[in-house]
């Protein structure tokens, strides 16, 4: 009966975290079901999602589950909406997606060892990190230049770690075939 602080103390979380947990009450039944099935398991994402109506939540969740946007992206959308009230949710999501940072990864290679065309190398990298993560692959001199999103570079790192190697080793494997 002492309010959020008292309940938070009882369950062993901060009042802020309890408020975030309670934000699930403000979500649509479809979203609650996804949380229940653990398709969505980020408290921060759920807390950010409560700022949107049911239709917008559906659109955002689709983008989120497809890996197109993440929790920080969802937190950015209300700020963009405030600055651009005339834009609909899809325009705002596209604006967020268009500002994602692109990373350039360089791999020094022996061009003589490359047995496949650049398009095939690009497709191999996309097989690992997803269709939309890689922007381009080019060769300049003895350097392969791979431009990709931060998320794609992270996925390369995870894949390399699973194979007990480095990103460089993984890219060499992909490049040399």
C-alpha cells in the first residue's frame, strides 16, 4: 500500500524498472501475446512501444521481429514524430532506418587467390549477415572493402566467434571460397 517504491522494494527491483514492467499493461493484446510467447523479451522495447497506438505497435513489431529496427530505434521515433508531426509511422521508421551507421571493414587479401566474382562474395556475406546488412563489397588494390551496417558487423563477429575465429578469418573464408 506504499506505492511503486514499496512494491519495487518488496520484489527487489528499482521503482523505474517496475514502472517499465508495468508498461506492458498499456500494450495491445497482440503485443502481450508476443511477450507471453517470449518473441519479445526486452523490457526497454516494451517500455518504448507503449508510446504508440495499436496499429503503430503492429507495424513497429513487424520491423523489430524482422531485425529492421531495434530498441534504440523505437525510442527515437517519438522524438522524430515531435519534430515531424506530419509524418506517418512508416515514414518515421524509414527515417530512422536511413540514419543507421555504415561501417567499413577492410581485409587485406591476395587477389590471385580469389576464384569467384565480387557478386558471389557479396551474396556469401549476405548469407551470414542478412540481405539488408551489407551495402557494398569492392576490391581496391589488395584490399577488399566491405561496407555494412553496425548490426551486420556484429553478426559477423558472432558468427566468427561461434566458429572460434576472427571476423578477418571468416571474411577470408568467404572471399576465397
